[in-house]
């Protein structure tokens, strides 16, 4: 995966646990360099060994960690040089989600080595949003869930998110709490 | 076939379209433009709000209607908004089907465009994101460079710290080593059996080579931590050459080697630079040449060439031998520290292998260079140059007034009252042993304070003053003594500074503080006795110019 993911993982560990734990994570994951270039593609095994080392050292289950990481992701992207991309994706939750797919597809033209996910907005009525997530990778639904939670917060909503797997995809049902639904 | 688009389709395909009536008034605009200027495009004259970049000869609605060329528009007053498209003519209006031209410049950050402002039919959004990604890449590269620079700085600082540590360590080891050698020297003057003398010789030789190694390490670490200073003093090139001949001529002869030194016409004479360091490099090369040559000989050539800078010349030295030579890979590694030609060389010939690394750094410090060419089995040639200033004859120092005669250790005066301040116990014992032949009345103190106190209550003929001491250092003590002497009109006591720091500027500092002479550690017994003899013979007031200067240089 592209280096920005590794950068975010490093920042999360540094922010939550400090330099010492980060050095331990590097040791545990067997990585020799802690310098990542955001727009460079790294082998997925690097990303996953990094995440699993963080899980081990923070004593978190992998899904739990991915969800936490998803929550951190938006915070990180907003402070990164990519914040303009986030801003252009939309000023409200529904517009933002409807642009996710276009955003990733467009980024793919710049970073052809990446395997970007696809997002399809099925419907968005009466505070009920359905988003279909498809990926070549396995097991990242908790990450998406974390990001969606962070997005609800970013756009001033509260709500419940549930998932159900369908054919080769995961459907996210987002039900906004009534107060904001209108 | 006719394709008809409804308004929603038009909005999606050309989010920045414009519809003009036949007078050139904007009748409607796409969602992206409406959002941009709060829709105030509508109802205004096209040429008032937009400027045509291409084609640039179109100035009225008629010409616009007829144009077939692609359009490039700029919104007036908003330099960053540019649009591209074509004109489609309808019976009662003109459609300008337009899309945004993404600005690949970071100023775009400021324009409030979002994804929906870009038509899904073209690649403009991709270009825009590509620009953003590229910008992020540059930011990353910049941050990385900063981080790496910081890491490099830290690594260099650690290296300097290591060198300083090494220097301190070597210095610490040198003091007791000097104790060992000094005692061995004192012991050698006592009645010894032949077998005991052989053992003592081994102690002395081993100690001497250990000291050489320590001095090499000390030199190298001083250079690496930037603490080695190059002196600027007058020197005579022929003097350096002569001492080289004196030092190595015999050795070469013992090995049956020819030994020849040639100084080219024009190179003779005096210069301004660091003779000690030049001698160190030359001696290192010559000593290696003799070490690695069994047949033939060693040739040394010296010449002088001009530089572009007036008053500055190059002194070039060549040391050529007919020795074992080296392979080219070896020649390349020669000047790096801690690599000897190969480890067997070390075992066979000894040495730290630091000599050439030190020589190279010394050359650099003197704006010079060193290099080697060699052929395995045939011989090697080392050459180096340093830059020195030409001396104008008038400013030459007087030739060394009082060369020390090392043969005569016979003390000039006996029964002297000597005050010696030295904090190190070994050095005190050594000093006492060295002064033994004088049969002196010796008062030993441990720091400057005690020295001043002792001087106040007793009369002394001479004082030996260590520089670095706890409580009060040698310089402060001398200043206090000199102050008292002049206030109370007392007889001036000759004081000799004893220190390991013998750089010119340090020696000057000692003399300025009121010392009369300087002797460097490790102390040479003969030199010490000679100096004491000289200082106690002549009136102390005169020693300042005579002996003091002689010893300082
Ligand atoms: C500035 C914002 C963003 C940028 C630049 C970005 C870019 C990317 C890129 C390049 C990848 C491909 C990973 C690879 O194969 O190397 C990726 C993966 C992914 N992105 Fe984003 N993204 C952003 C925001 C988001 C948001 C808001 C979501 C919300 C759900 C999201 C969800 C994901 C997921 C789940 C993946 C994981 C890969 C997979 O499932 O196969 N991203 N992103």
C-alpha cells in the first residue's frame, strides 16, 4: 500500500504511545527504515506486518486496531498535504461519500501501482445511507467502519453503522440519529 | 441523428457551461459557475465578466458566434479560474460548452472547486489530483531531507563526541605511560646487571611503541573532532630536510639502502607555516619507505611552486622507494583510517596504520593534498604538497639562541631551592626522580594555591608549574605571584611552565601570564636539567626574551 498509510500508522503510534513504542513496533515488524514516501507504493506485507506489530504491542485485537486506525486516518489526512483532496470531496456527508469512488479512481491515474477500493452509494434517504465497499484486499471492513465513524463526526452527525457482507463486497448501513436526520 | 440533452444532463456533462442570448447577455450558467460567483453571471454582458484568452481577436458577440476555434476563457478579477470549451450555435442563443482547466499550481488550494465542478468526461480531475499528489510528494521529500539532515547532524555530533572521548582516553593513558617510561629512564641510570638492563630496554621499547600508537590515536581523534590547530610560525625548510636526513640516513645505511634528498633550486629558505606537522608527514612517508624497502633505495625530492595567491607557495615533496609496492586496490584504501594494506602487514611490520590517514588530514588542514602511486613488486611513490606563506626576511626570528645539548646532563648548579607544583602523583614521583641529580631542596605541592602559599613563606631559586591543576591552575598561580612581586618589589622568581599543551598560542599564553619558559610533557630529563641550569644562571629578567622564546618554538 502507498506510504501514506505507513506514515499514518507511525503518527498514530507516536501520538498515542510515544517514540519508545514506535521503535519497538519497528523492531517487532522487522522494518529497517522508518522513512516512508507518501505517494510511493509499498508491498502490502509491509503494511500488514506493521499493523500486526502495533496490535501486538498495544494489546488490541486486529479488527479493533483497524477501526481505531480508520478513526485516526481522517484526522491524519486532514493534517497532511492531501487535505485539499479531502476538502474537494464535499462539504456534507452524502456528497463526500458519493465522491469517494471518483476520488480513488482519479488517484489511481497518478499512482497506477495502487489497488484502490471502490465505493458505491446505493441510497441516501431520510437519514439512512447505504454504501457498498469493494476491495481486492481481505479484512479491511473494520478500517472503513472506523473512517465512516470519523466522517460522521467530521460532518457533525451521530449515528449507527452496521455491516453486512454480500457477494464479494460489504454493505455499510448508516442510520443517522433522528435529531440530525432532517 | 440528433442528440438532445436536458438541463440535468447538460449540468453533469459541462458543469461550467454558459448560455448567451443574441446580444451577448448571459442567460444561464452551469452549477459550477453559479456556485463560484453566487450566480451573478446571469443577466450580465459576457464580455464584461469573462475575458477571451483564445481566440484573442474575438471582441463581439457576432465574431464569437462565427468562431470555430476552441475557447479559453478567464474570469475577470479571478485569475485562477480558467475554462476551456467550444461554441455551439442555436437559433435563439449560443451555448458555450465549458470545463475547468485545473491549475497545477498550489494557488489552486484557494479556489473553492470541488469534485462535482469537473466533468466526468475528461481527465481534468485526474490532472488536478495528480498535481496535488505531486505537491504532497515534494512536501514529503522536503520533510525527509530535513529529517535526514538532522540525523546526519546527530551522527556527526556523536562521531565528534566519540573522537573527543578517544582523545581524552589516550591522554589519560599517556600520563601513566610517561610515568613508566620516565621511571625506566631513571632506573637505567642506576647500577644494573646486564640481564636487568636487557629487560629494562624491552620495557622502554615497548612503552615507546605504545606511546607512538597513543599519539597517533590522539592526533587522529583531535583532527576528527576539529581540535587540531595548524600553527603559523617561521621555519626553515632546510632544517626539516636536515633533521629527516639525520633521523633516517643511518637507518637506511643499516639496511644497505641508498638514501638521497634533493632540494630543488629556489625551494631553500624560510617560510611561514607548521614545521612540526610538515615534518610529521615527511617522516611518516620516509619511515614507511625504509620499512617496506629491502633493496635499492629511497629518494626524496622537494620543490617549491607558485600559487595564484600572492605570497603563498606550495612546497611539494616526493618520496620514492624501490620497495615491495602495492596493488592498486591497496593504494585506494591507504589513506582511510583503520585499514592497513592488509592485516598481515600489521603483523609483519607493526604500527597502527593511522600514519597515512593522519598525514592526509594534516595535508588537508594545510590546504594541500597527498597521493600515492605504486607498482606491486617494483616500488611506490608518495607525494604531497602543503601551502605555506613566503617569509619576508626582515620578520625572521633570531635563530634558536640556546640549542640544548642533550649529551650534557651535568647540572649547572647544585643545592637549588626548587618549588614544584604538580597534581598528578606519578608525575610528582617522576619529577622528584628527574631532579635527583641536582641534589636540590625540593618542595612539592599539589596545586596552584599551595604553590602561592609556599612561595609566600619561603625563598626559592626556581619554580616548576604544571598548568592544569585543581583548586587553582598554574596560570592563575603565576599571575598571583607576579602581581605580588611587582606590588611588593620582590625579586622575580624564574618559573617554568610544564604542560602537555604546547601549541604556539598556548605557550604564548603561558609567557604572557608571567612564565619565563616552557617545557613539554612528557618531560625529557636532560632537557629539564639543562633548562633549570640556564634559568638559574642568568638573571631572571633576561630569560624572558632569551630562553623563554627559545623554548616556546
Ligand atoms: C485524502 C484522502 C484519501 C486519499 C489520498 C486516499 C488514497 C487512497 C489510495 C491511494 C489507496 C490505495 C491503497 C494502495 O493500494 O496503495 C486507498 C485505499 C483505501 N482507501 Fe483511501 N484515500 C483517501 C481517503 C479515504 C477515505 C475518506 C476513505 C473512506 C472510506 C478511504 C477508504 C480507503 C480504503 C478502505 C482503502 C483500503 C484499500 C482496500 O480496501 O483495498 N480512503 N486510499
